[in-house]
C-alpha cells in the first residue's frame, strides 16, 4: 500500500503584513502499487474533454483568494509533481530548482552551531557545502563511514542532523537505515536520507523512520537528462511546512515547464529502473572476471555501479574515452548509460580512488553495453 497525497492543508504566516498561503498535501493511503501510481497520480480530474496531462501554466501570479497566490509559493505544475513524488515516498514533497537547492534548504533547517553527521564520501556538492559551513562556524561537521552502524551511532551523540546516503555516491556503501535512523532519533537528531540512487521503487526511507528524504529529481526520477530539479519529502506536516517556507524565502522554486518534463519522465520510472537494474546485475557479474578490473562496487540492487581499473587514473580515462555507447559525462539516472572517473573533479573526496569509474546504467540492451565497456577496458590494457 502506498501513502499518497489527499486533502490540501494551507497554513503559515507571512512576515509583516498579510499571510503566506502554504499548500501542503496531507498523506493518505491508497491500495495502488508503485508501478500504477507513477502513471495515474498527478493527473487532472476526469471530465469530458479534460486533458490527460496537467497543463503547463506559465504564470507567476494567480488570482487572489485561493492557495496559489504566487508561483514561488505554489503552482499547478509543481503541485502535480509533488503529489507523485510525495506519494511514492510516503510523505509530503516540495520541489526545488535543483538538487543542491533542495539540499541547501535542508541545511537551513538546523540552528547555528548544529552538529551534522555526514558520510565520508557523498555527493560532491553536498560534501563541499557541509565542509564550507563547518569552516565558517555555521555547523560542526562529523564525518563517518555510514556502512558502520557503530560509527554512526557514536557520531550521533548530541547531533542535530544525520545526513545519510545509501548507497553512497560514488563508493556504493550501504547503511543500515533503520538502525542509523534509530540512533539519530535516540540522540534527538533529525534523520535525512538521500534516496537519489535507490529511488522509491527500491527503497522508501520514510518507512524506516527517516524524517526527510532528498532527491536530485534531475537524475532517475525525471530520467531524461533534460532538466535540473530537486525535492525534499517530509514525514510530517510541521516539517513539510518548514521546508516549503525555505523554498519561498530562499527562492528555490522551479519552472512550470521543468515540472511538466519531470512529471512526464517519472511516468516510466518503474520500467526504467527495472531495465537498468537488470543490465547492471548482468554486467556486474561479468566485470568481476575482466582482467582490467581490480574491484567492482555494487550493492546488489540499483542502477549504479563502480569499478576500479588496472593502471590508475590514466587507464580509467582511457576507458571513459574509448566507449561508443556509454557516454563520458557526469550525472546519472538517465535513459542513456553514462560513465566517468570521479576524481577528475578537483573537489571530489580524496577517499574516492583515482582509478574509480562510476557507471550509470541506462535502458540500452545489456549485451551491447557489455561489448562496448569490455572493449574499452581491454583497450586500457593495450595502452599501458
């Protein structure tokens, strides 16, 4: 059973004169399975000649008297997308202009000097921003290996926020989410889980007790590498209202057209994840025996893997430059398969090996992907 949005609740005060009108969609229950829900949710009401899809509404202002007053606060396109994302995760969603805008809003929820526990290897933008906030005294940062529950538990003492990725980017480490979240709550901390890699098709952290789920909607949820967007999904309404206020005050709203694209993309999420995950499992099995590969990282689920190759960073670069079907590019989660050597980025964590290549599996045929990748790996051996 999915938790899906139901009645709209409007609340929160505008600083000074007037009032903000915050539309928060309260969760209810539905018997629909996720594969059905991604197709049917976020649609207009059925009536003769009604459109099947939520129309693009290119408006910054709305006639007074309803919940939508101004597009930075709410819009028809954003609301439809939030209904789908919130329902899939089992909470109340707020979409933002990028994954980092969503992450920044989450960081803004905690008080000055708050203790934040975060992964030793994580999405680069988040990791850099947390280190920056630590350096200026905005937070106190504790770095842990999230696949060690004992380390996470110890680090959560007196913490305000536990920031988890599982699997982590790009090392594919897996946290024991229920145990880590329980440790955070025992310490009085909020627990946030970045669910971009797994997606709600494979993992629903709110059901494990998480307070907030983060998504880079840019990635698998939209699935077509054609937009930037993020989302935060809150387990309770009070937290959802605080998150929505962060979007209003920090200006992280997204466009009606991008919401339309993301909503169109998410309709095929179940099929894309199924195909990409099947290819990942097939190719990971073959990678273990390739002579150019020294280590394969894959958590046994999901659409992302990583390999470490013989010959160091130069060999890894050769692999990435030699593929024909796989595209050498950053990002992940799209219909096309992508690969990149993560340490080519100066700000990437030094815990990431120089010879590590992250693999994002798309929906192409697994045998074609394998032939292309295997040939590129073999080319790296010949070039040594």
